[in-house]
C-alpha cells in the first residue's frame, strides 16, 4: 500500500465524530475533543488523532456518557442508519445510560415545584410564615 492510499484511510477523530453524527459540526466535535470530553482507548486525544477500527471511545455529550467501539472508518457524513453502523455502543454503557435516565426521571417527579403562581392571599400567608421563622 502506498503512502497516498494510507493517507486517504486516515480519518481525523473530529471528522469521524462529525461523520458518525455525534456532533452537528466539525467545530463542535473538535471543541469536545479539546475539552477532554472524548477519550480514545482510555486516554486523552487530540482532534487530529487517526481513528482505527476496534478503538474504544468514551464520549460525554451533555449529561450522557457513552462508551462505543468503532466498527467502520470513513469521513463522509451520511444518513443516520449508516452513521449508526459506524460504531457499536457497549452493553454496560447502554445499561448505565438507562439507569441515569431513570434516575433523572424520578428526580423530576419528586421536585416540589408549585402547580400555579400563588395568589394574593397565598403570598401574604407565605410572607407571614417566613417572617415568623425569622423572628424565632
């Protein structure tokens, strides 16, 4: 294999993340890699790092964390089904994400947000209660 064909097969990490549809733009992918939200084989990586098949990537996108294994390497952004075929998420990662989603869901259900804004009488009662607490 010549050096020119090897150079074509080398896909940058930020370009691969963009092509696999983890980020909408390459700039966002590059920023995520530079801010250590992407680890390549359990190590910090640079955006210019070449992606290889079988590599393990740990991505932190928002509040979610995914661990994936690279199954295909190409730098062209394609449809979602084809992009999803470029990687395989580990079973442990799927279970952990589901547990975190369930935990976030229960946290939202237990919040004590009022159903409505207090009316004038309820506001006066709240002020009275707060002032009584401060006097004690």
